[in-house]
C-alpha cells in the first residue's frame, strides 16, 4: 500500500480558496490513479475528484468549475485546488490511491476543511 499524507486544510470564508496537497510514499507513483474524497459530519464519504495515471480528470457535479485536481509524478504529489468555496464544502478531505492493476485502495489520514464566515 501507498502511504499518503494530506495537508493544506483549514478555515476559510465563503468564496475563498484553498489548495490541498497529498504526498505519496510510493516510488512508482505514476502507476496509481489518484483521487480526493470528502466526508461531512453525519454523511457518507463521497468522491470529489479523480485523476488517472495518464492525467485525465473527473469531478462530482457539485464542484465542477470550482475545483481542479492535478498531479506531479516527479514529486509524487497530487493537489486539489478549491475555489469559490461554499459552506457545504465543509468536510474532512481524504487522498486516495488506486494501483492501475487493481488491489486494495490506500487512504490518507484526512485534512479538515471548514468554510464559514
């Protein structure tokens, strides 16, 4: 499994921006599809965005046009740029790694994002 460490969460006002980062330990990072999930209190964990090992990205409808996922294979990093944040974006955000051949997913410990005035 890949060791994942998220950072960049915090408290931000509505309309503000944050950039989340996820550092991966795996030396062959480029073999992994990466994703960001979030879990709000009392709710199930939901997929926010994914980026394949080839660089193709997808987003859940509620963040399209506001969030951007990217990766730097040389640095073994994945990022989530979050703009125009809304209170409903408040959640713990988790980084996820899936090997392109399958197997068990890897998860980070999560980083809290709170959007509030």
